[in-house]
C-alpha cells in the first residue's frame, strides 16, 4: 500500500484530498503544518508528500529543507501544492528539490493522476 502525507492548514483541502487518495488505496497521513509533518516523518516514511508552502509555524520551504537532509527520506517524492504562483516561487520550490509544483485552486482528479504518475 502506498503512503501519502498531506501537509496543509486548510481543512477542506485536507479532507478532499484524504478522501480521494483513500479511494486510490493510499494510506493517508495528515499534518496541519510543517512541525506536525516533521513529527510524522520521524516515525514514518511515506512514498510521497503533498506539501503546502504558506502554513503557520514551519512553512513548506523549511519542511522541504528538512526532508532533503534526511537519508531515510531520500526516495520520498515531494510535491508542492500551493497558491504561490509567481515564477520565482516555482523556481525556488524546484531548486529546493520538489519533484513537482502544482497550483491551487486545483482539480482533485488532476492531483491524483499527477501523484500516481510520479510514483510509477
């Protein structure tokens, strides 16, 4: 079973994505900000992390830096899902090591297919 960690501070987004990925037989972990995500990542290694950038406490950029420093997470794919749509934001996210950079608002179907494609 594939594991996904969804990191976002918007409950509606989290619930929608959780439902969609459970329907695809994913084991779903939820974090509401970067610090919650880091706690989960100390215990579990997901196949993919869907990561918002603008969150309280620890933002998505800081979270990605931490992920990239962990040997245990070197095979974990990281996908930014964010409203930050300037070219400089996208460039920064990809430079930090994100595997994909997807924008909000989004189509759930598109997100699911992008993640499945990334994992295959």
